[in-house]
C-alpha cells in the first residue's frame, strides 16, 4: 500500500485533505503539530506540511530508512534522532541509478532486475524488504528505495525551522552520529540534550553545537531501552525494557541520584502531569508522587 498523510474532521470523520507520500516506506515515528505546520519524520527525510491544507512546506534529507523516535522543538529549533541497522558510515554504498543498472545488467530486457542480474557486491541482503510490490523483481521504485537505504545516515540532528523546499543544506545546524538511541526520543531539559541507548549508555550534548558534554553507563541498567527519558523538578528519569529505573540529577554533567527495579517490562514512555509520574509496565499502571503536606 502506498504511503499517504490523511487529515480528518474530528467531528464528522470526513477527509479534510490527503497527501501522497510515495517516497516513504518505513516510519514508526509520531508526527508533531507545531504552530501551523505538521512535522512528519519518514524514510530518509523529514517533511513539514501546512496543517490547514496539507501543502508541503519543507523537507530535510539524510535520515535513516526506519525512524522511530519523535521530534522535539524548542525556540525555533527542532531536534531529532534516527537510527536503524545499516546506517553507519562503514555500511554506506553509492549505487548506480536504475536506468544505468537496467542498461548494464537487465539481460532479459524485461525492464526489471532479478537476483541473478545484480552483481553480488550490490545484491540486497534482505531482498523481500526491498521488493516493495513483492513480484520477485526490483523495478525503479524498489531500486531507488534500496539505493537510499544504502546511503542513509544514522544521526541526531538540530534543524532551524522555517524556509521552504529542500532546506537540508541551509537549515541543518549540526549532526551527531555516535552511540545513538534506537527507539527513545531525545530529551531537551535545562540546557542539555539527553540521549539514552541500548546498553544503558547515556550522554548529554550541547544543544547549540551537538558536542558531547558527558557520556557514561547507567549502573544496574545495562539493558535495552524503548521508553524515552522524561524530566521534571530537576530530575531525569530513564526506564529500561526490564523495568530498571534510573533517576538522574539533571545537568550537562549529570549524576545518578537513585535507582530502582519495577520487576517487569516497560516499553511505554512515562508521563509527568501535575507532580505525578505515571509509568505503564507490562501489567500495572503506577502513579508516583511526593507525599502531600
């Protein structure tokens, strides 16, 4: 099924507008409504649309093929993290465009490429994922998707909002590509950008430059991470898949204040509302709050 973006009237359910997104295949991220625009991360690029009409406003190229985290906006700057297997610099491979591939290697002249026709060094490792229409062959759309995947980049980035059209070269303020999270979003809190990745590796970046301020491991929480870090009252909360909770003293030079174990899996990001920290585990919903006077 072709990718698209749909807006419906919340009262009637009727379609207000619909925009096709044929270049997008994989995305698990949640769009962000900001001002009068809707910011949508997707395969290989970040797109912005007018909320009222769906008109494309701007895009930033160079994302990885499968994004999962959500964007964060502060003071006119958007921060975003994207990571997927194969997005490391060592895995990058520039492939010929499809017309050249077809001219050189389409031996049976059917206009598509089979496994036997593609040189082994360029053969997709996961053929079914690249064969979007599942016909056993790669056509121009399939090859373009595969080529973009082989040149995709894992990165945390800062983007100055505004502009129109392709703003990749003009509005990307910085990129950082070391020890990146897979699923968790970045957290911006009290002048520091927090990233937590599998293995319990936590680092803070300078939001203005992307330079590392501190990196370390969370003790007793060397685990996978799906929940995004959250913050409040001078503390940052990180919860691993197995339910290991780490409480940090917020700051660029963060320190561990406390740790605990919920005893079961946690995939959902906690919510902080009116002095309460809500945590959803595999079987329970917890409400943590300071005692009332």
